[in-house]
């Protein structure tokens, strides 16, 4: 078995490989992408269409791919961001189709387009129906450009909307993968060459308003790999195709290349971007928490993003969209007793004030909450606020103000906290509404899977005497050892979840101290900037075997002092 493994490793150094990218217009001849014409002409408003079947809303409309394989919402948002920076106005139109007959809520959801705030959830909760889960998910998704269509197919190129000059439908078409001459390659013990390839096809359909003719642009992204022992003298010098891992597949790379081509950056292929989460997993640009408490579509542009995660938390940052963060915190017995005696609203506000706001005010005393709201009808009580952080300027008496949106709610045995950068200038009249709109949009990208944790029984004899039990002493010794392990092991309490009652502010404090530096390579990291965990660059994950090891799961084997007696 070992010799066979060595043969495979040896053959991987006897190959040449290259990328193969082409584009064709209206099913014509394929040409190199760098020679292709521009898809977006820049005349008028470009309208991008996303189609969402009604039946998929309860699952997750953001991640859903229909039979026509429409590109996901975040892909279009990243493309719109780049076009807006170039001065091309854009709109993102979301079509909810295949709605059941006699659906009585068209007028209700049409009213949601005018204002995206938490009041919409109050209207849904007052309805005497059983499909509230689906309606709540649709309410999170609905904005001013969301339309609800009945008895329409999944995919249409000819619908008309207001203030649109060009319509664009972006789809993933198909995948091709095959091997040539594989049998003769093995029969000749690697002398005769074998070739394998993989192609991914994407298409853009464009149409001018009030016109029936449309243009189609088909993009092909693939690679070719030739393997033979005769190529041993090349020593892998001509091996252009890099190896991909479980968190960044070749299909993910082709999607990034496609986005890059639409932005007219065709001079060189994109370098491979390894986000490499230490604890969670990434699949189809969706981050899945190691704890299983949540999963989320990556809310920033993954091509330029920095990711930092733990067992029950994750933060994303890119220079354009700013910081996005999700954290799950276990509920302590004190929090549960406070909810019973005081209610959910005072408990959440007091928890946030003592664990989050007060910590920030110690570092930046001029910081304060400029807007807050509590919605009793959304997720059984959601507290949302806009935090103003007054950061003193260097060698100046003035302060630079930055704003962050926070929102939290309790579900079973966890408190979930979502936070993001508020990048617009603060205005007392407009900013509260915009803050609610942005955080609701963030909620639409996340799926929460809260869990119930059985509380530990109280030792009445020990509690009455005010002493610690033997098990508590052992746990205390283990916690002391964990502190010595470092930051990446700080969340090992409570059955593998984060320690109850503690809010992590690592990403936020790092950004406030100094603007994040986005590294160009794995080793291009400057000290004092965004906090990285070195394990991320060589994450010891073995996803293809029956054993799947993650960091810190086997740490006790090397620490006899931590073995339980």
C-alpha cells in the first residue's frame, strides 16, 4: 500500500498542466477571453435578474439553485459593486415565482418593498396561518426590487421592469469532466500518457428594454493535465494548475474567474484564494460552522476576503464591504433566570451593555449607542442597535467616528449575535432605517440551527456549604490549562460550544486599532494587523478519509496533565 502511495506521488511530479479559457457569442466560434467584447456597454441602468421558486423559500432562497442554475445573490451583488465603482448604475431584481394559486399576500409583500424594517414581521405574526416560516424567510429577502409572480415559469428573458435599460440573466450551464487513455496508461505502467480535463460553462443573456432579441455570451473555464513518466525531466516546472482543497474547489475558482472576466480583468488568471477556515468548512461559497449552529453564504467578495473563525463564530472582511461577523454564545443559568424574572428585552439589553458596549467604552470612552430597537415579533425578540465608536485621531484632539450594526436574539440554549460595518455617513433621520435594512439583509444570508443543552444538575450539598465540588475543581484545572493553550482553544466549554456569557470582539477591535492589511500571499502578513491564526494556512484537515481531524480535537493526547483521572 505504501509503495502504491509513493507511485501516485511520483506520478504527480511527472505531468504538465495548463488552464483553458474561452468565450463565444451567440454560439459562435470560441476565442480567448482576453479578446472577447465587453458584456456591459454602460448605457443606462443594468438590471440583473435572480429567480427564486416559492417552494424553496423556507429552505434558503439565497443558496438555492434552480433548474436553470441561476447564479446566487452574492455573486450578483459582488458584480454590481464593481460596476457601481465604474459609474455604471445597476439594479438587482429578485423574482419569486410559482406561488400557489389564490395566495392572499400579494398586497402585503408589495407593501414591504417601500420600507425594509422590522415592522413587517409584526404584520406576518398577526396572520392566522401555518406557513409563517416561509413568509418570514420571504420577508427577510424582500426589498424594493423584489417581485412576486404567479403562474410563471422559472426562467424568462422577456419580463419588463421600470427604469431598466439592459436586462442580464447569468446562469451556470454545465460541467464536463473526463479522462483519455487511462487504461493504456496503467497497462504501460505510466509510460503512455493520459490526459484528464474539466470544464465549467457559464452564460450571460443580455437584452435591451422593449426588444425581443437577446445576445448570449458563453464562458468556458477548464484545465488540461497530461501525465506520463516520460515527463520526469520537467520536474513539475510546467505544471500550471494548482491543487485545490475541500474548502476551495476548482468549481469555486471558475466562478471567481467568471466574475473577474465580467469585470474585464482578463490579462492574467486569478491567483488561487485559500480562505482555509480552521474550524468550519466552505462549500459553494457557503461557510458551515463546526458546531453546526449556523451556516451562511459568504457575505463579502471571497476573492479579496479575510476569514477568521472559531467553533461557534466567524468573521469576514474585505476592503469594500467591511466587517461581517456571526457568533453563538451559550446561555448561562443566570441569563435564563433573568429572562424568567425580567423578560427577554431587559435581559438582552443588559447582556449587550455589560459584555459588549462597556468593553468598547473602556477602550474608546466617547463611544455610545445612537439608535436601538427591539422587535418582539422577529425570532421571539430581537435587539438591534447602531454603535458609534469615537476613535481618537493620532496627535489630534478630534475623533474619527465609525459605525457598526449589532443584532442579537435568543434561540433555545444560544444567543446569536450578528454584526457588520455601517459604511454610510450617519444621519439621524435616514441611518436608523438603513441600519435595519442592512441587518435584515444579513439575516437573509444566514441559517440558524440552535440546540438545546441539558443544564447540569446542582449539587445541593456543595451549594449550601459554599464549596466547590471535586468535578468543579478538575474543570477549573483544565480551564487554566486551556488559557495557556492560546486563543484558538478559548471556546472549549459547554459541550464543545462557546463559553456562556462572553462576547468575542477580536475582529472589531483589530479593525478599530488599525486598518486591516489584506495579504498578497500566505507569508505576506504584517504584525499588529488583522489577527491571523497560523494554523489556517496549513489546516490539518483530512476530509477524504473516514477520519476527519480538526485543530484542538486531539490536543489532550499530548498533554498527560489534562487526562482525567
